[in-house]
């Protein structure tokens, strides 16, 4: 693997010019804004990018356009979460052809599944993936958590290169970090919820996939660096700004407020 999974990796929004059309000018401006602000990677078609809500054609177009506009300036991660393993693999192939660094997959949603079925699903996915996989734990959306036994099986898979934990539970994150340290030292674990970033990095998290970085990427990059350096005074100052920002774009009852804020 020729890239490092660390730092701030914004899960970018999907700029639209219509119901099923990418706003390429807006996408180009967003990417330039992020790259120039010191982030460490780009994640397309994640939760903030509304990946599972987009047509399959639009997802492929978003991957190709992002890869072309990014032009290798940062590692590119592509969300391939889907209820169809065939479609997840198909989008992974488009991602590989476009020059992406890795794909990101959460458990399939809609039909309830147990951990045995989930491990089998990941095994099937990994058999045909053309790119490394970053596993994604987001039970609020999938209604299933990647539990310890399943996580252990993923850590043991060479082609699984890390975990994004969006459980929002610091104890779950601690357990994942401890298991990774025991089974595969150096295996990256990223946090999703931005209010946990300041605590997660000193615990050993590799960084954060923070939606707010779409707006003020330098703030999150600086917070990551301060947390990595254990600069408590600077972390406190920057974290207060993050929380003030979060108060603004989480006004409202539903998660769509976060995306549209």
C-alpha cells in the first residue's frame, strides 16, 4: 500500500446540478478548497455524500469526475455500501479503473442480519474486490454493528486496511483500537463523529472522517495536528470552535440538516 491512512479525510458532499447530474464546477471548487486546506484524503459517496441514495449511474459518474479533478493530489476513498454485493463490486471496479486508492463498505442494510451472515458477506465481497477495503461501522444507518468477532476476522484479512467507526460510542472505539493493537499493530482506526476527534486521536485513532471538514477543512486539520501533538490548550480552543460549528448545522430534528447545513 503506497498511501498512509491518517489525518482528516472529509466525506465530501455530492454537488448536484439536477436530480441526476453532477455539478462538476462545484465539485472542482470543493476539491481545490479541501486540498489547499491541508486535509489528508478525500472520501466520496459516503453518508455525507448520500452515496446509497444516488443512482448507480450517478455514483459511477461521481467517482470518475472526482478522480479526474483530484488528479492524484490526495488518496481517494470510494464508498461502495450497497444492499447488492454485485453492485458494490461493480462500483469498486469503476473505482479501481479511475485510480482510487481504496473502497469503503458498511454492512448491507434493509434486511436484518446476524454477525455470522455479516462475516460471510464481507468474505464474499473481499473475494472479488480489486482494491483494498476500509470497513465502515455505522449502526445508526445500517441497524447492525460490526461486533468484536467480526472485527477480528476483518483485521486478519490482508486486504482490509482499516476501520472507520461512526458508532459515536467512545467505548466501542476504544475496544476497536485495543483489538487492532493486539492483532495487527498499526492497523488504522478512524473516527467519524467530529465531536469525538479530540479524544479519539490521543487514544490512538489515526484520524477522522469528519463531515464538517467540507466547510472549514483547515479547522479540522489543525485540530488533528494539535491532538496528535497532545497540545491540550490548542485542542480545547479548536474543539470549542468545532462544537460551535456543529450547533449551527445540526439545527433541526433529522440527519438531513447535517447534510444540507
